[in-house]
C-alpha cells in the first residue's frame, strides 16, 4: 500500500478533558492589523525511560519543531523566548497547581505577559507514540484545548500537524491547513528532467509520482485530493519528437492514464469542482485556447476562441464553479481575465505591469492570486 494511504491509518486523537471550550473564539481571523498573541511554549516533556527509547530526543525535537513552525506561519502568534520563563518547566506538571501536586502556577505566566500557554508531553513504547497536550488561556486560567494523540513514531510529524490543526480550530473557529499536501514539478532528482512530486505543506516527506525521464509540469489536484493532472513532454514513437501530453494520476491505486495527446500543447489542467472534468489549454490546429474535457479525454466544449493570434492559457475554476480565471495576451501583454464557466462574458481584471499570469482563487472565492512582472524603475 502506498505511503500516502498508510499515513491515514496511524493516528488516533482523544479529548483529554471534558472542560475543553469548543464554542469560544479567542482569535478573530481576518481582522485588519490583528495583534499577535503572546504564547509560551516550553519544550515537550518525555515521559518514559531514556534507555528504553534511545531516539526519544529526536522524536521530541521533531514534534516540537513541527508544531512551532505550523503556528508561526499563521502570523497570529509571537512566541516568548524560553529564557524568560519564571518556572523550570522540566520540573512542573502539565496541569496547574491544584490539579496535580507539582502543577504550574498561572501567575508565573501572567508576569511575563503570556496570553496562551501550551504544555505537552510525549511517550514512546516500541513503535507507538503518544502526545498529550494542554493549551490554556492564561488570563482566565482556563483550558482551551486538551487532547491526547496516539500513533506511530514514524507518524510523529503528522501527529504534530494534527495538533496544530486542532489548536487553530479551537482558537479561531477555523480549521488549520497543516495536513495539506502540495504537488510540484521539480528537478530534485538530478539531470535535466523534471518530475512530479507530492509532499507535506512544509516540504517534508517528498514522494515522486512520475518517472517519465523527461519534463513533467503544471500539476493540479482534483477537488477530493485523490488525483493529479499534469503535463509531460512524451516522445512520439513515429516522429521521435516530444509532445506536451496531459495525464491523470490516481494516488491511491497508482493508476495513470493519458487524457489529451493532441499535437501541440495539452497543458494547464484545472479540475472542475465536481472532479469529473478538467479545463486545459489545447493548441492543436491553431492558437492556444481553453477547453473543457472529461477526465477520460472526451472533449466537452471549447471555452475561448481567440481573438485571432491570442493565447488563452492557465484556466482556474472558482470554488463555486461559476467563474474561470485565465491568462491571455489578447490585449497585448499577458493579463488576467475572468469569464463565466461556459466561456461567456470575459472581462480583464488586471492592468498593471508587463506580465500577469498563473491565476489562483482563494478558498472563499473572494480573491485571485497571480504572478506578475512589474515595470523596471
């Protein structure tokens, strides 16, 4: 079974305390100029015998670093330097005084300005790993989130990402993104070629999913995350010329099939919201235009038609499936346009710089990110 499948089976999370407050929102996401919350995050305590778990230090370090990195990139938190701590956290418990004999004192954390305190421990038994976490709102002396996670040592990073996700949801009311995967085209394998890789959002656990020994580019996820469409320059047997053909790869089964192999460009795939069709650019017999095609390769509709000499590329469907953003040089320089999902009513939405390309919708459909080349100053 592929590693991506196995990783789904190795984690169990349970609530550690019934007093976890699920209805409160502590940090309001999206507010302009939001002030970062001061967080104290001591090192994780190891509960066990070092002799029985010789690699416990590296496991604990990985857990801590992943959690810290996840929370740091949200830009919602500022972490207090451990040198400022007033308590020796290696000698105090994870819960406050009164709940356990050597419990910590909230006053010690109030004095250094901590708004939230994250305490955690981990233990290892053979290949089993347990992470126990408690996050407190210091000013009120209340528990925000208390959970225990059980899995395998090899799944330590996934366990840490899961806790970070749970904490973000507890604090903001919105789910975190730390279990997300990204797909990239990379030459990390060496040589002149590029292959498609999937990896964790932070770049760890890379896994190569193509082996064309050529150039594979423009990967795109299906909405359910089970398939990836991409383009590879494949050698044609008769002409001995490489053509930009589009493939779909199914992650769970390893199945791969050729979707569009018309002479010329077959690239820039973006799955429709139902996952049953793709948008792509095809240049066969003329200029590059955007088409809608089934995932089995049946042409459904041509969505753009020039104007004469223009390129229409890089389609991106909106989250509600009603709009398509794309790049086109129909006005001279490449700029971003938006049209209805059926190809009607195209409108130019960017005007600055020499070059705007690769549009991508925000999850709520309110914004479009794109790359651009500004004029030299």
